[in-house]
């Protein structure tokens, strides 16, 4: 198997939903799952198409309460394409004998190919070959080509094509008790194309957000010429439009069917109306071969920027790394820049997490910023556009500044659930996840790191500094000064761990002085001051006046950067939160023996009538997130500014302590732990990295990936190779390298854009090579293992890497 191909031999019904997610095709505007074209939603298949940022809200009564949820809407199914000989039943895989089956996703060119041979009940053998694209070159278009070859029969053949708007959201089992009918049909009709052929049109609208979606389809048979009117039949119903095309099939002669679809919505610019735009686009669209050629060229342009090449690694590692880059670019591409969308935790590949935006850009943007900086800017603009709503949320909670939600969707309100279902116990439980204020710290961190990576002063002046300042104001308001300790404290929050949302037996939600939150708050205060200093005098004065920033405020930020409280216990172990050391140790061996898979200990313990709040255990990295975001010198510097000593020995002690108490209930957990192990335990790090790499392709969480990929984990594996293994950091106005390749890799090659310089980087076990593309940019300051260099455009540099 090529390391550019994800392939499956044989059809396995129990694996089909997973394959549909992993073989989904998207272009940053919309995404379609890799379902078979004749499949309907059932216990095996789940066709789904999702618009980037296409949300709608519905209310469901649960336990006597009206619970409103905003969902990523399953759009009309455009895939519908089937056939039947002699006007018999339409083809269904369940009613046929499958003689051969192979499915391939070409990552380099963005093409899904499914080839099979089937025998029906009358012993007719038919070869089928399907190719599908969702155009990266023309983001409103998608197409599929079905080649049908009658191998031992001839006779009348009907091709069925449809657009089906009668779909609901049913892709996540635990959501099925909730209302799920998001679409209202408006129009289903056929119309004449410019050459006389009958084309299909469907218009629907979401019932609450009033998002109008228009689709149009053109289906051609054989040579693509217009079908005779007598050989074509169309029928419409509410939300459904069907077309039947009749041809004569001859033994051994392929029948070529092409279906091209256009999709527009009322959010699109430069259109009159989405239904009309879709009709015009599909009528003017080229044939499959031309669409595929342009699409493949667009993908090649992206790969020229975004590929990461591994040498002497397992081909599986290279393949899955490219799969992760592929899905990242299908979720967020240059086509996304003007859409006002955020970074969805589960891509646009399914309905899990309802398409909501959490904190996953923390793992995604480092890759994007160094290759597609305009896209990174757009993702941060999504946050800035919701700054007024964040200010409202802060005011409603009694705080100054801006408080972005834990879960964001269309307008930036808090979309986190009030209750959530434990599928193990069947109980609906209070959901306190909105107390994860650290999502705001991630936004500030991402904003500052985008500026560091790009040097985009215009962004900082107009958007970035304002967001950082308003988030700093929030954390100043969240903090209380303890006169006795002369420290600032933050109470009633949740950290990244998520398994501790209260103290044992407490009716009050939240814990106090989460170390990750407090340390990041100290970093934030210093960074807010740094952001103001990075502005020129004119923009600084304007921002200070616009936000009414007082000298007293900036003095408080300075003080907080030096006096945030960080809890410790034992000998230099950072406590995950104040009082953590008083929790019980967990019986890991007993629960592994009893349950096997204990990734979701929260659900296991709740079903037993217990709670994770009682124990020293973590779903994912919490304290160790600090080790992920900062190098040892950087973290030691922050803690030293706070008056706490932190050495390499304490770094290692904390690492060992929390590794032993983490169950990896989140796919992000393996990323963080592999990263922090890389320099001191490279063999262990690589082993954990392999687990992270296989999280989705092997569906390690037992059924979650079919509901949508884990975008943060996918991007995190790529970023780990990009930044952790190359030792790439950006601070102090320079690009730093301190490579640490594992023995499993002989070479890593990649391309990045730092400020205005494109750099081709190759790392081996004993050398770092950087070739800077020719151009007009200023020379780039670079430090290799601490030694300063200035790299000029159009030149190449080699740096020996002596053993450390």
C-alpha cells in the first residue's frame, strides 16, 4: 500500500461507519462522509453532508426541563445514485453477493475510489467502480463517477439519481433522545439545462437559524450527452427529487454515469439566492474529468506547502500522518478563510460534539500558522467577531473583560450542555464543563503565537491586542488577592482534566487554584503588557483610550504576573489544584482487571454510584499541559517570576507523578504525553506517539471516530513531528531549533513560513539543513541549539548537531 493511500480490502459492515468518517471528503466549505451512493442511514451506513459552520438550534424536554442544543446540521443527501436491471428492485448490497471489494482514499489527489464486483439473485455479475471528489478548486461543487460493467448480461438498465432533504441528525446514538429534525423543505423540482437535459434542484431551510440551502444536480449517462426526454423520468415530493434515466446495457460494455452537484447557502456572498446559484453553477460545471483535474491540482498546491516527509520510518506512520494532514485541510482550507468559522473539535465529518468549537485550535493553529497564515488569521477572526458576545457573558457572570465560552457555535454564546447523558448508566447528569475558563487562556495563547510566527502587526493592532487585553481583564476579575499569602487566587473553575468538577461531597461546582489555569494566568498578564508594548505609539494610545485601560490596571497585571498562587505538594510536585493531595489514590489495577478499557472512568464510576472527584486521577494532561506549551526554560522562567523554584529534576518528578495517574480518556492526552517525554524518554515517547497516531484510524475509543474525527489529536500528531521533534520554538524575535529525532526516524523534511520567509527544513540524526526560498523578505534570525544565525533568502545552511 502506498504511503499516500488509505485502503481497505473487503467490506465489513461493522467497520463501515468508521470508514465513512475516515474516507470523508471535504474542501473547507462542506464535507461529505464516505458512504456508498445507494446507502440510506441504517445500522451500517450513515450518509452525511455538513456545511462548515452550518448550525441550527432545537429544544428537547428532558426530565421536565427544556434543553436547547445547537447542532451541526446534516444537510440533504446528494450522493443518491443507484441502478436496477429490468425494473427490478434498486441495487442494495444486502441483496447481492459481494464477490470483490476494495476502497481507496488517495490522499495526494483527494479522490475516493470504491471498486466491487457483485452477483444478484439471477446470477448477473456486475462490476462497479465509483470515484468521488468534493472539489478543492471549486468549493461549491462535488461530483462522482460510477462505471457499471455488465459482465455476463445485457438488457434494460435504469439509473436512479436523487437529492434527498428528508434527512435528520441521527449520527450519534447518545443524542437520539433529542429532537433532530432540522430541515424544512421549500422546493423540489427539475429544470432544463442549457442543452435540454433535465437537472434536479432542491431547496431546504433550517427551522430555527433560517439558513437556506440550495442544491442542484446534473446526472449524465455514457458519453455525457443529453438524455432523450422519453428515456428520463422525474418525480418530486416534499424534500425529495428523483430522476430515472433508462439505457440499454450490453454485456462487457461499461456504462459511465456522472453526477455533479452544486451546493450554496444563504450565507454565501456574491449570489442572488442559493437555489438559483446552485442551478447556475451545476448547469455551467465541466464534466467529471475536468473537475477532477482541477481538484487534483488544487490538492497538489496544498501538499507543496503542507507535506511532512519521513525517512526510514514505518510506512504506516507516514501514511497516517498524511491522513491527518489531509483531514485537517479538508476541515480548514483556503476556502474557509471568508466563512467566519472556528476550529471544530470533530471536524465537519459527523455530528459528535455538534460541530462545536472548544479549545482545539491550541493544537491545530501551530501547523496552520506556519503554512497557511491567512487561514490562521481567519480562525482567530472567528473569535474576535464573537468578542461582543464574550463581553456579554463576562458581564452576566459579574466579571469585567471578555469570557469566551467552553463550547462555541454560531454566535459565541455558551453552547455547553446543562446536562449530559452517561450511556453506561442511562442517567442525565449536571454538566459543569462551562467552568473551563482556560479556553480563554488558549485563545490568548493562540493569538500571541500567531503574531510571533507571522509578524502580522496589522492583526495585533486591529484584533489581537484587544482580545488579549480583554481576556486579561477577565482573569484579573476572576482572581482574588489573599492578603495573608500575598497571592492571587482563582476559585471555582475546571482544568483541562475534566474529571474534577467539584470537591468530594461538595454541592458547589468547581475547584480552586487549578495550577494550569493559574500559571497560564500569570503568563497572560505578562503577555498583555507585552502586547501593548508591541504596538506602535499611535495604536497603543488608541487602544488604551478605546478600552479605557488605566495605569492602575496595568500595574495589577504586572503584580499578578509575579504573585499568582501555584499549589505544590510533596517535594516539588505541582498540585493539579489546591487540595489535590488530600484525594484518595485510585485502584488502577483493580479497575483495569474488572473493566479492561478504563479510558472513560467518569462514566464507569458514576454508574457505580461513585465519582472521579474523589481520586487522584486524570482524564488527560492537566499540569502537564504546562510542559506541553512551554519548554523547561520557559516554564522555569514563569515560575521563577512567581517566586517558585523549578528545576529539571522537578520537571521529571512531575512527569512521572502524573503519568502514573492518567487514564487517557481524551485523544489529546497521548499527544501531550508523547511530547513531554520526547527529550528524556524518547523510546517511551515514540510508543505513546504511535498510540496517538492510531487514535482515529483504529478507533481506540471504541465507537467515537465514526461520529467524527478528532481534529485536535490529528493536528497534534502532525505538530509533534513539526515542532517537538525538530525542537522548533518561536520566542525572543527568533526561530529556535533544538532537534530530538527518535531512533525510529532517520530524517524529517518539511516546509514552513516564518514571517515572510519560506524555509525548507531537513533534520537528520546529526544535521539540521535550512534552505530559504528566494524572495524579498528580510533575513530571518535563527538560533540552533542556542547559537544565533541570520538566514538570508535564496541561500542554504547546514548546522551539525553534536550529541547533547
